[in-house]
């Protein structure tokens, strides 16, 4: 009996030892696998961190690259603008040289006495001072007599003007700074009264206009085409078709007047014909006056003026003299504080500034009518007329 008990105990002991060994091996394997799994998890975590770090570095690099590309685009545009400006300046110099050569051909090299040399210089000076534009014009602005408020219509900015052609009484109305519609009134009376029985003619242009610097002459409208930096169109108002077009080189990079930022090209008509004014950043923002051929829109001549575009609101030409009106964003009275005469016969002296009567805000446009000797102006939605005081140049010189 005891023998069987010993055998049973021995068997149970052996079985227990075997079980304990199996359990120990399984625990060791479990710990081993857990350790490997933890190592793998750590590696995966580190891998995720590295991926995030690489993604951030890649994002920073791409952002820096985009910034550099944008900088290159800016530099490219600046270089292109400078190159275009240089080309424009060279072309202008070539035109000036060609004009000077045409007007004053090379003189033969001969010996002359001092008195005769002085006479020749005086004749050359007079020739330079008088550019032959085919019309004898001696009108000089000396003051602004009065202000007449005609009506209030349209948007805050706009333009209204008359066709200065002999026998024409038509009035043209441009509301806003960008549109393709022009209203044509048969007369100033029809415009003022706005009679329902005499409705204005609505003209749809083939291309929209931009700014407020429009001009009408002999049934043709001259204006800056919207969406282009410097294209001028000549459109027949009767046929509503483009008659001619031109690109004014060097223009369109700066508003002509800082207080009228919507106007880049300001076209105008005086006794001598068609003109256009623009600001040139290469001249420090000064205004450039250009004479155009109203027939074929050819460029006849350009003058770099001392008049600045800063704080300017509008300008007009009388007998080849550019008058620039200045004001401020805070209102107050406008005044002509700069003029430029292409003939060099008028100098800006004690007569400036010439003040305008009190008005509402900054002028959007001013259009001189050579026959009426009046300015047709747009002032914060008000259509106004300024009666001008003028004299002849010989009267100024004799005073």
C-alpha cells in the first residue's frame, strides 16, 4: 500500500514539475514576444515621427521654394517693366532726335562773327519755342470766374463733355469709371431738362471704356479701352465701330492723377487738336503731355512736364498749355498749381495758384471746351461748369 502511495506521489511530483516547466517556458515566450512587440511599436512610433518630420521639412521647403518663385516673378516683372521703360525712352529720344534733325538740319561748318552767332542762336531759340501746329492760338488762363451746378445725375465718378466741332451742340454723358454705354443728348438744354419726350440716344460701344479721360471730336469718341494698360480707341459714334487704335508706349503703369486713381490715360481737346496725358514712374510720377493726330491716332510729339501726379485730380489743355488742378483727400478748394506751355512762352510765376470756387469733393474729370471757354466738370455726382477768365499772350506780356 505504501509502495503504491510512493509511486503516486512520485508521479504527481513529476507531473507537477513538467507542468511548471511548461508554464515557465510559456511565460518566457510570452515575455519575449511582448518585448519584441514593444520594440516594434517603438520603431513604428519613431518611424511615424520621422515621417512627420520629413513631411514638415518638405512643406517648409516647398513653401520657401514658392516664396522664391514669387520673388523671381516679381523681379522678372520689374526687369520687364524696366526694359519696356528703357525701350520707350529710347524710342522717345529717337523721335526727338528725328524731329530736331527735321526741324533744324545740320548747319555747314563756317566761320562767323560773334554778333551773327548770337542772332542765329536767338533765331534757333524762337524756332524751338514755337512748334508749328497749324493754328494761331494765344489764349492764356488767368482765372476762374464762376461755378454753375448744372444737375446731379449718375455715379460719384464720371465724365460729361461737349463735342467742340463747329456747329455741334451734342452733350455726352459717361457715368462711372468703367462701362460700355454712352448717352448722347442733342443739346445742353436737353441734358439739363431731361425731358421724357426727348430721350437721349443710348450708344453701346464695341469695347468698354475705363477711367474718365474721354474726348469727343467731330463725331468720334477717343477713350482708354478697359482691360488694357495703354490702348486708345477711336470709335465712330454714328456707326459704333472702331475707326482706329494705338498703343501709347510707356503709359498705363501709374494713374495720371493720384486723387483720380481710376484714370490712367486722360484724353482732351483744345484749339490745337487732340492730346493725352499720362504719368511716368520713370520721371518720378511727373506728367507726360502727348500730341496725337486725331485723324489716324499717330503720335506727333511728347513733352516731359514738371507737373507731378501726386495730389493731382484733373488737368486740361488750352492752346497747347497744360493746366493741372490739385487738391487733397480731405476736400477744400482745388487750384491750378502747375502749368506747362509747349511753346515756352508762358512761365509759372506769381499768377499761380489759380483757385476754383468752392465745390463738394475731388473732381473726377475736367473737360475744356475751346468754343465756350468753359470747363465741364464732374464733382461727386454733380455736373458743373466753370466759366474761365482768359487773355491773349501779348496782353500778358505787355502787363
